[in-house]
C-alpha cells in the first residue's frame, strides 16, 4: 500500500478571460516517489504547481499536503513544500549563505546553520557561500534555487522544468541530485517536456494536455504497454509490393522498396520474428541487414497527445 503525501481532487482553474487552464484534475502523489508531469508547453503544468504551492488560487477543488488543506491550513501545507522555479529572481548582490538562510526564515523556521551548511555542501555550493549571487555561473544559480527550496526542510519538492536550457553535463548533475534528494525521503514532482528526463528519472509519469490529465502510469508499465518494437530489414533486392503470402502481417515497405519494416509488440517477440523470417524465406525475399528499435516515451507521448487532439 502506497502512502499518499499529496492529494489533488476535482481541481479546476478558469481565468477571468474564460480560459480553462485546468479541468477536473485528480492526482495522488505517493510519499518518496519521483513523479514526472509531462506535457507540451501551455498544457497546464505550471498552473497546477502554482495552485499546489499557493501562488495561484483554484476555481474549484481541493488539495491536501500530508493531510493539510492548502486553503484552510495554508501555513502548515506550504511549509511542507519546496518549489524550484524555472527563473532565478533573487537579489543579485546578496550572498549565497544569506539568501538561503533568508528563505528558511520566510517559512518561520528558526535559524539552523548546520542544515544550511549541509544543503550547500550537498549542492557543491559551500565554497561559494560568501559570494554574491551575480558572480555565480548559470549551473550554480540553478543549484542555488534548489538550496533555497530545501532551506526549510520540505517533504515535497517541485521542480518546474529543472533542466530547461541547461547543458547535458548539468542535466546529468541535476538528475544525480534529484536521486540523492529522494534517497533522503523527499518526494519529488518534476514537470518537463523532455521525454528522456521522465524516462531517466521518474517512478511514475502523468501526462497533461490542454488542462486535463490524460494518463497516470508507472513508468515501467507505460513502457511495457506502449513499447512497440520495430524490425527493419534492408533487402538485397527492392520489392515493388509486399507479396500476397505476407499481406496479413504488420509489414510496411519504405525507402523505394529497399526496406521492409515489421512492427510488433515488445513482449511477444519470440512469437513474431522467427516466424517472420521463415515466411520471408518462403517468399524468396533475401535481406542483407536488419535492425530493431523500440519506441521511446517520446513516441508514446506523441501518440497519446495525437489521440486526444
């Protein structure tokens, strides 16, 4: 049985313009998981996070953080949440140590230099503690945002597009960091439109599109369900059409008749390929090379969003 740390029920957000940003969102986040919320830009990811974090008011619905209602018990709910926004809006001349300590104070937490030191060390910012923020590199500023979000010891950490616009090395570092945070018992919810980020990091994945959650699934299960494999055969001789004896199979000709692609379910491959090769041989089709690939979450996501459209 998974313990729920964050519960969102019947959440709606309609702006004064009449725009429906969120439509009946229901979501349960489990304690200690990494949950990736995937969706195109404008799907409602940031609105959802902003409501949970108390920055935007919902039009209807309820959000509980570890049992605390974000509307009725705002302070308790909000103190359990850390938010790492996309943009850095901090006092450029302030030092790293002061800005992280100040963030902690905003939540009414008593000073705890040992905790601040631990956070800065964990984020490789300790040697920069007396530096002004404006002197930091982009990667360090990103880590500083995380330090600020962790200053008051939250149980749930939101990362809004944590690696948007950062280089590959820094992305790997961020992922490493997120894993180490989860190891300390923090529940992590990240929004992203990078599919590989969700595939790399998440335990479960939610897909949001046009303000609605269209799917929530364990990542492994999602990959299993929707993971299609393709076998591409490079033919020795081009074919004008697929022979009649093979027409019942999921085959497609491409590259001017030089390639034959067979799409099959990743879990029943033992049934498929051997028989296919026998059938090809019987039909006199010779191939000189073959390769397989499996659909990634990217393909899955594109097909889900397409079905919705």
